[in-house]
């Protein structure tokens, strides 16, 4: 508590960070809010590798990008700690476990169909995940909503996306516009924000803080050209392999181009792009059926990692169905989809993070990003409500059929983790066992 006794935090070893990124890949349930909460709890609160202000600065940038913001945040922080190799390790390990888990579940899905006891495990997990997301929303809101103006922006953001279905990119653009105009017309709004910022936190407690100078920051034209060239070479490589090693190059070309395009328009996370993906892959390409798309969404929601991994299931089903039930081609489809979905994420971070780091001391940029974060809180609230409705009202809210077990477990999970501070990781295991017990009692 007393800052006079504060000791400097040493730089974490690459091995120590690597073990955390690997662990995160297996426990990153709860969608982006839950995943960001896990990272914040460990990196900021427990280990003090990165200060809260630096963590939020990185998060603000990742929120502006297409693609899964939690995976990009992990890449960003990995880069902060250990450069390019740290960013690559963090970003790859964030998704790697979910790739193999989803591949296994996809093979089971097409081979054996649904397995009741597996569904029971995730039945108990889902309400716990809702509670985790609620906790994350509270935590992020406390750190981001510093003035009545921020609360108003968050409220308007929620109203816009929930009631009027305004696309996420428009909400972010509107937030940026409001921030720019507000700085010129009513600058006291932002001065107040600074005054109300939590300056009681001793930044010196952290290995990296707002005063830290990270190596390799700033604009470097040669570095950017080199990274873009490498990314383009990696993007072209699969096309070359498919051209020479497969008999149906047209299919693989279409799949690769489509998921590259999908990766570049995933503003607002997976829920924003899934309707578009479903429409094209089901109705135009006929890679899978409507029911299979819904099943894929369920698999994506019940595995660790970003929800955008649902696209990998679509790629699996595309390869599986295109090649007459070939598990090998389904696997190639899943891996190909994963590659093209996440390649742009690494490019955005490894090119952009060094430039963005130089803006942390820029008051105008910080003010704009602060407003963007407030708008994102409203968007996350919308996703929380959406997910909560799906769990508590599995047949749709209009049907009025309440899943009382799920409702009760959401409340119990919230109390356990918020009031009694039970760690979310063991609680996930407890919740899965509760779902299994519920299944055996009723079966």
C-alpha cells in the first residue's frame, strides 16, 4: 500500500512469459471481455509486468482494429515485453490450443455427432462464462468510465448497437468524431478526465509503465516495408502450394480469398462478422448447412480462444464436404482458414504497435482513445446481454422459457468470484462438473 517501500519489478524472462501465454491459450474462455480480464488480472494485478495505463493504451489500439482484440492485445503485450519474438509467441499460443481443440471437436462432430456428456460439461460452463464476462465488464468499466461524459458515451454506444443495430465501425468513428470536436469545443471535459484519472496508482510498481521507453518504437519506414513484404510472402505461399499440390485449386483459392476478406472486416468481433460469413458460406458457396453453422457457433463458444475460431470450423466443414467426407481435407481447410484469419492480426500489431507506443504521452491521442474505450464498454455490454439471453433463454426470449439452472448458476458464479474472490480458473472446472452432475441427475 505504501509506495515508499515499492521495489522495481524485474523484466520477466521469455520462458516465464511463454508459459503464461501457453496457459492463457487453454483457459481463455469468456469471449474478449473474459480473455482481457484474465490477462489484466495476471499481467497487471499479479505480476505487475505492465501498468494499467499502458495496458489500456494497448487495448484502445486493438479495439480499433479488425480481428479478435484479445488475441491482438496478447500479441501487443508480448511485443512490449520481448519484441517481435514475444509478440509472435503470445499471439500464436493464444490461438494454438483452440485450433487443436476445435479440430478434435470437429472430427468428433462429423464422425460421431453430438455427445451428451460433453454437451453437459459445457452446459455448466456457459453460465459461469456469462458471470466472468459481467465481472470483466465491471472491471473494464471502472477503469475506463472516469467522468459522466464517458458514461454518456458508453450509454449511447449501447443504445445505438442494441436498439438500432448500428454497425460497430460506425460507432467507433462517431466516438472519434465526438472526441475531436469535443477537444475543440469543450476541452474541459478532457481536463476533468485527467484530473479524475487514478493517479493514486504508483506507476513505478510496474516493469513497464507510462514513462517506460520500449526499444524499437517510432516510425521506421524500412522496418514497415520489411514486415509488409514478409506478410505478403506468407500470404502468397499457400496459394503456390495449393496450385502445385492439389487437384481443386479453384476451391482453395476461393476459400483463402474469402477468409482473408472476412479477417479484414471483423470490426466488432466475431458476432459482427458471423452473419456475413453464414450468408456467403451457406447460401452462396454451400460449404455447410444452416444447422451446421449453428452447431459451429456452439463449438466456438464452448472452446477457449477467440470466438472468431468459428470460422475455422466453417473451413473444416468446407474441406470435409467439398472432398466427399475427407477428414484430411477438412483438417487442411481448418488450418488454412486459421492461417488467413490471423495473419493480418500479426501484421497490424507488429507494424502498428511501435508507432502507437509513441503516442502514449500525447494528450490529444489519449483523450480520443479514452472516448473510444468508453464507446467500446457499451458494445461489450451489448455482447454481455446477447450472451446472457442466449444462455438464460435458450429457446429465445420471446418464447419466455427460462433455464433456471443457468440463471441460478450465473448468480452463484458472480457471487463466488466477486464476493468471495474465488479464482475464475478453478471455478470453470467446478462449473463444468456442475453441468455434468445436472445431466446425470436428470437423465
